[in-house]
């Protein structure tokens, strides 16, 4: 598989590190990936049609060439584009949407780690991929690389998904946990930053935007909705009253910010992000730190849950690797 990487930050570098140290992971022995191009925003670009030396690329502080991501997506010769640029909520998922579209329009496969294309343009991109007979895959977008979409694709066939509920934003979960223990909001955010979970500007997480984007992505892919994050009802962590959290904790209840997608009686899909008091014994009460959980309610199989503990960058990079396998072995592709 000849891959073009758009973005080479945390996830891209970890993916490259795993590929370079492939012999440490015997399960990857049969995965033959050659990276023919890497484009960043401010750290240059690198191209080699016969495959870049990833160890040398990782060792270099800056990449030697210049190039725009969209131009590379349109002009370079590759089999699969891997979109790993940051989510831009204000730009409603661009430029990632254009990157993915450019690849599919040229009969190339696309993998996105960026949630934007799923949250703002899933239907048109999915339909374009189907028309072109190419794959549009996105396992790393929700719950890092945990097999959310693979599970639905291969493990839930024949079911209708009726409802999804999840704890999907680590910063909110960590901050609420600290508030329950009596911290101020500022101290709680500082602790989430010190743990390497919160961004320098955590407002996307604390205002519920990151969760709303994930919920729209899940609704669009798994319940065939046509939602955008703007239509997801959001509750802000800053609006939770600490005394209410502490009173609930004193009664043995944990407060969690829960993402929900619900199919109504008439088939319409609604999504929201809102706090919920969770009793002990509910697996949601056990999700701490960077962990996450997704409960899936179906018509035949009933209710199952997928939980992820202590994800790291390798978890996310694995999401890309699982998509590369799916593309290489087309019987697994949609
Ligand atoms: N980190 C995680 O664990 C995780 C988990 C799940 C999903 N994701 C998603 O995966 C994606 C990548 O995350 P990350 O943590 O690797 O982000 P990151 O460390 O911020 O890296 C982003 C990379 O994209 C490049 N970039 C930005 N705008 C670009 C553009 N217009 N054209 C080309 N390159 C551009 C940046 O270039 P410069 O370096 O030059 O700025 C950088 O190399 C994001 O969408 C994120 O939401 C991340």
C-alpha cells in the first residue's frame, strides 16, 4: 500500500515509529506499507515515489521540501491518503473534508483520523467512495483505535442500532472527577493539563464541542443520520454546579458527561451531550482518566459495551493500521 500522510504530528509520528520498528510487532509482518509523501503545515514536506526512509524522516526536525496538502492529494501517485491534520470546528471540518474528497475523486482510498469529515460531510463522502469503488475509513476518529466502526461493520450485521451512549471526552471526565473531589474548575483544568490530557486551550472539550463532533460522527456513520455538531444539544462542564456534583458523590453517585444518540419511534435521530448521575455498579461509573466507553443498544443482539483503558498514541495509530489492513484485504472493505 503506497500511503500519503497529511499531517505528521503526534499520531503520524507514532504511526511512522511503529512502521519503522515493525519487527517488534510480529503481527505486522504481513503489512507492507510504503509512505510516498508526508505534508505538514509548518514543518515542510517529503516525497519519494519509491518510499521514504521513515527512520530518517523521524530523525529530521524539519522535512526538506515544500508542498500543500491539497495539491499532494490531487497530484501525487499514491493508493491511500491518510488525513491526520487537526480538527477545525470553526471551519466546519475543512480542509480535511477537501483532502478526503480529492483522494476519492481520483479513485484513491481515504483514511481519516480527523473527525471533521464524519461530522460535517459523512454522507457525500461515503456516497462518493461507494460510487468510486474505494474505501473511506475512519477507525481512529472515535475512541482512538478501539474497534468501534469495525465492530459495527463486522460484529453487528443484521442488527439495527437503536441507541448509543458513551463517555468519550477525557478532559471533561477528568475535570468532573476533580470537581467531585472538591477542586475548583481552574485547579481541575490545571490537573488535566498536567496529566497531558487537556490542551493548552481546553475550551473545545469543556464546552462540549469535541463530544458533539464525536456524537455527530457516530450518529452519521452508525445510525445513518444526517446531523452536524451544531444540531447536537450540549451541556458545558463549566455550567455543572460543583455543590451538586459533591452532593451526588455523597450519595454514592458519579456524575459523567454522557454522549447520547437515540433513534426515535419515527426513525428520526437525535443526539446530545449531557451530564448524568451514574450509580455504582454501572460500568460508566468506573471510567476514569483517559478511558472511554461506548454502550450500543441493538434490536436483536441487545446491549453491549466497548471500553478502552489507558489509550495512548499507539492506540490511535493502530486505528490507522486497522484501516490499512481493511484496504489491503478488500473482502473486509465496504
Ligand atoms: N492525539 C490523539 O491521540 C488522537 C486521537 C484520536 C484522533 N486524533 C485526531 O488525529 C488527528 C491528528 O492528531 P495529532 O494529535 O497528531 O495532531 P497534531 O500533533 O496537532 O498534528 C497535526 C499535524 O497536521 C499538520 N497540519 C495542520 N494543518 C495542516 C494542513 N492544512 N495541511 C497539512 N498538514 C497540516 C501539522 O503540521 P505542523 O506540525 O507543521 O503544524 C501537524 O503535522 C487530529 O484530527 C486529531 O483530532 C488524535
